[in-house]
C-alpha cells in the first residue's frame, strides 16, 4: 500500500507542482492583505486627533459626497475604535470605498480593489489571471483537488510505523540531499492539516458539484445561481434613493444594545453588527429598519440565518486563516509558504534520484 501511495504521490505532484506553488504563495500573501494595506497607508485608516464627538452621519455623508468625483456613499462601516476612520463604500465601482475622518469630514484616502496589487494577486490565486475565468479557474480547482490527494498520500507515506525522533526533525548537518529530504517530508507533515483545510475550503470557489455537496452535508438548501457569499446572482434591483436621515439613530441604538461590537455597517434600510466575540470573521447579526422613522423592524441573529450563509462564513474564515485572531493568520501564512516550497523540494528529490539511477545504469 505504501509503495502504491508513494508512486501516486509522486506522479500526481509532477504535473501540478508549479501551480500548487503559485496558489500557496499568493494565498500566503492574501492572508495579511488587510494588515499590509494598513501598514502601507496608515493615514487612510487612523486619525491623528480624536475630538469629543464625530459629526452625525446625516451631516457627514453630504460632506463626503461633495468630495467624491461623480460618486456617492452607499454604506458606512464604523468600528468600536475611535482612532479608526469610517469606511464608506461607494455606489459606483467594484469594491470601491472612501476613508473618512469622522471628526472633520475629510476624505483621507480611497481604495479601489481593481487598481490594487492585491487584485492581481487574487486573480493569480483563483484563476491564474485568466480573464474569462474558465480554464484558469478549473486548472486551479483540479490542481487543488489533486493537492488534497497528494497531501493525504504523502502524510501516510511519511507516518513512521514506530516512533523515531529523527522523522520529526530537520537534519542540517547531514548534507544537502538529506536537508531537502527533511524539508519536504518533515515540514510537509507539520503543514498537512492546515494545507488540507485551505484546499478543501478553496474548492468551494471552483466546483459547483463540490459546493453543493458541502451544502447537502450540512443540510443547507441549495439555491440556483449561488453566489460566493451565500446570496444569489443575476438579480436586478431597482435603484432607489438612499435615505440617510436615520442612520445615526440606528447606529446609536445598535451600539447601545451591542456593547462588544467590533464594527457596525449601515446601508439603506439594513444594518449588520459584527461582535468581538463572534465565532468567525464573517459572522454578523442582521437588522432591518424603517428608513422613514429609523425603527428597527427585523432582527436576524447569525445563529438564526440560513445554513448556506453560516457555511460560507466558516468556509471563508477557515480558508483565509481568520478564525483564531492573529495566531491562526500566522499559522496559515507560514504553512502556505511551506506548501509553496513542497513542490520545489519534491522536484529536487525527484531529479536527484533520477540522476543517481542513470549513473548506476
């Protein structure tokens, strides 16, 4: 059995190794996307001087709209940290937002995802920069599927039949060949679980059949044209005028009733609250409110939301390593870098053995 798994591990790895390296390397970078953006542009995210109270949203948003070039505010995200700027999503553009000093009304910066280097990294990670999102998407998906088999077979082959300390250590003083062998086997064994989680969750974005199977496994209702966030695509809604008069009232009410909120996001007629104690980074309680009176008319806690929404929240958090604060991010980033190195060390071992076999012949 081990001989078969060893051959399976080797011959599956050879054709997809380069793609696995690309996906793991780009994934490692994307884990710390938010942190890198904040370090690169601190003035966008943080305020130098905190004043007594922010400008009310009904006054602040028109001030911001006057500074925007043919665009308007669609939603506002307010964190519990008074030193952080408000993040206002814009009506036009794909994931475009403005950072606003809530005490002065000044726009401190803009973020346009399509113009960010992270957009290029994301397209490389998910569909190898294939604009049609067809062959690139399926190439990444198939490679990820094979990667799960490679990881499992490799771990079984590595697993010692008897406890041996040397199998768990990297030997630095026994030559280059042994070093590469240990870098591949020992690091691969340690990284196996985290890489398996990333691979299994990553396939949710690649294959409809896989995504539907996961939904069925958790008893979720499968909807047609299922989007990546649990909603449906292709629905065209009539554009309505945004009513911001009661946004401040809604924020004050939600902040008062959710003392441990991490952020509150408000848009036309609805709001969401993410708590510091939330089990995943995408777990938010949803609220609907009357735009004219500001009265909250509907409350849907995360635990009561559709199963598809909860599955997507867990899948996303597990995939990007955002489920145990900064530590899970560090683990995910480090082991993703290990995953990127495994094909390189594997190729080295393969070609060294082939060269040795030719010499013997």
